C-alpha cells in the first residue's frame, strides 16, 4: 500500500465560456479520514475533481497531490485511485476492462482477480458490462481505483445507485481505507447519504467554498431544536408565548427554538397543558447543510 | 517502457471487444464475393469473348490485360474501408463510451495514448490486409485456375503486389485513427468513411480522369494513391487506363502523409480538450 498524500486545491477556477463552474476554490484533504465533498447538483464538484485528475484544464489555480499535479505523477494508478463516472465499453467484460488498464500502467494482471474479489464482483467478472446494473458498475469503478493499491482515493458520487446493502458495504469500505491511513475524498449531493461515513466535510455552492471542517463542527452550526405537541394546540401556543419561547407550527406539532426539551416541558407544565409529543429535533445537520448551500439549486 | 505498455493496452482494447472480428468477417465475405465472382466472370469472358462483348457492352477484356493482379487487388480496392473503420472506432469509441477517463487516468500523457493507437491500428490494418489477400488470392486463383487462366502465383511480381497491398491496408488503419481524432463523433466519423469511400471519392476520381489537368490532381486522392501503391485496381480499367498515376512509393507517402497530418491535427485539437 502507498502512503496517503494530502490533496491540495489552491485558488482553483474553471470557466466554460461565460459559465463559472469553479470560482477561486481553496481547500486541503488530509490522509487518515474520509472527507465528504458536498454541494448541490451543478455546484462544481465534478469539475473540481476532473481538474484535480488532469482531465479538465483549469482557468486558474492549481490542484495537486502533495504538490504534484496528476499528470506529473510517476506512477498515477499506484498513487491515486479515481472513480468519476461509471462508464465502460458495454461490450467488454469487467475482467478485460481491468486488464486493459493494468497493462497500460504496468501493473501485474494478478491484481485483477484480487480487486474483483475486494468489491464482490468475482461472480460477474466475465459478463459484458452492458448488462450490468448501476450498482455493479459502481463496484467495477471501485475495482479500477483499487488496481494500484493507491494511498489516495477520489470518488465521485460512489453511493449513487447502490442498494441499502451496497450502501452499508461502501461505508465500511471507505472507513477501512481511511483507517489504513489513506486519503479518501468522496463527493455527494446529499449530506444524509454520506453523513454516516465521513469525518470531515467540504461544502461548495455555485463553485465557491461555503464550509470546510469536521462533521461535528457542522453539527454545532445547526442549533438543535425541540418538537412539542398537545391535543390542545391553542393552550400550548399560549404557554409557549408565556415562557417567551420562539416556535413555528408544523404538521407534527410546534418546532421550538430551544435545544432543551426539559424547558419546553416545564413551560407546558406551568401552563397546565397536556403534552403528547416532546423530543429533540435531530434533523439539524441536513438543515444546516441546506442553509449553507441554499440557492445553489434554481 | 510506458510506450510499449500503452501499445499493449491498445491491442487488448481491440481484442476484448467484438468489432475487430465482425469487420474481419465482413471484409473476408465481401472480398471473396468480388474476387471469386470477378475471377469467374473474367474466366468465362476469356473463354467466350464474343458472348461477353455482346452481353456486357464495354466489359470485354482489353487485350494484354494482366487479369490475376486485378482480381487479387480487390482485397485493397474494395477492402480498404474496413481498416479505416476499425481505426476510427478505436478513437471515437473512447469518446462515445467515455472511456477516455480511465484511459487518461492510467496514462496521463495523451500523446503517448494516441501514438499507441496509431501504431496498433497500423498493425491491425496489416492484419486485415493479410486476411483480405488470403481470401482474394484463395477465391480469385481458384476461379482463374478453374477456367485454365494464369494465376500468376509463380510470379514474384504478384507477391510484391500482395506485400504492397498489406502495407496499404496498414496505412489505411492509421488514417482511420487520424480521422477519429479529427471527428470524435462516432456516427459522424462512420458516415464520413462510408460516404467518402463509397460515393464521393469514386465520383471525384472519375470526374478528375476526364481532363488532363484535374487528373494530375485526382491522382493524389487517397483511394487513387492507395491503388498506385498496390499497383493494380479495377478502377484502372473503369477509368480506362489511369494515364495519371503516382509511383507506388509516392502513393505510400501520400497515404502516410494523410494519416500523420490528420492524427497531428486531432492531437492538437479534440484529443487535448477537456474530458467530461
């Protein structure tokens, strides 16, 4: 196994004609943890990754692996494993697909059955890719990234199209890679999709960085709230007003801007109101994410 | 070293999909039909010169015509479209199936990849040439021998023609790579190959042959250059003699030039662009 190298994006911009896809983006991805690269569709995630991998020319700035651009890596597949879009020649089998690229980069063909086994594709290896499901294509794309046993992984939407079992599998897979000290960058347009697998997040919107830090720091940004409901909503409303708590009325009750359910319960008690729901609202992370990228999607 | 790996990888790409043997099969069938059929027709015509002259109008065999090379050269005169297609598909297929991404991740030096395609398709073209001549000589010689005509197989000139024909097919494969790099859209590339080889160029060659000035330009058309390289083609009788033709080596230089220039322009334009 190769050691993890940081991914360094510095002042990166990319224009397609008038359209600004990536706008002065700077961030670093460190080895030893899984980093989620998040943003709504069209935020510039894929463009950033393609520039990083030397497939798209940047308009300004640099994207390197520990200071070396992808094209200058002496042994690229043994340094970086990348899965961008699960596209293959439909008439080629999975085994042949991997052999073609093992040959191109001078890796032993003995790696092919090893990586097929790692992603659980041995059984389907001699079928033509044209007949594969999206989930199988995703696994084959991952097998390609594993060919050179690299220290850095760059995966674009790897969870997209996986069934629940596949999602569970890939979470463990990503965590293992990070625990082995590798750098793992995983993009997604859904925070909920990756929040159980990532340690750090980099969030972009409209090509610009809006947040970078640990998942915990994102959680802190989102103040937890309390949900409370009563058979007598008018009375509850009056009791909350009396206690000076801010709230909005939702379908399942009142969402109160108060992290401690105890204080909401106390307010109801003082007002003599019966409660049938009282608990902390846990959707804060996703809401925090949406407020950060708000307006990213038209 | 990375260059040899790139070439090996390109050969694997060709042989792990079905297109190469589909094209080889079509080529063999087409050439067998034309060489065998034309050989048999010429054999019959030489036995019944009067009937042939009245039935076929102007198709009576000109006196002194060397029949065998004509029959064998169907391998290139009609077969050259197949290596062009295979070469073009080797490039356009990467765009169409978006396999440029894994290809350029494994070998970020794009020129290396394109050069490897050029050389591997040169070899694939030569391979298709060997198949085409095996079929044209096999069926053609059988037909000629059946009518007691000279097969020319004991003549070293015949074998020299076959050798030049295989070289022509190899160069056509490389031209296909150049075309694919210029026109990455697979459907457009296929339409261009078929339209140019089957309609545009034959018409241009015929029209050009009507006038001495244009004939001197027309001889540089790729198909005409290819026929000059091989040294025989049914076009030469169709256009009555081919007064203007290049030397065989000049024909080869023209084909190589087209292949190299097209590939260079492609390398500097589509091949360098953003891969998305």
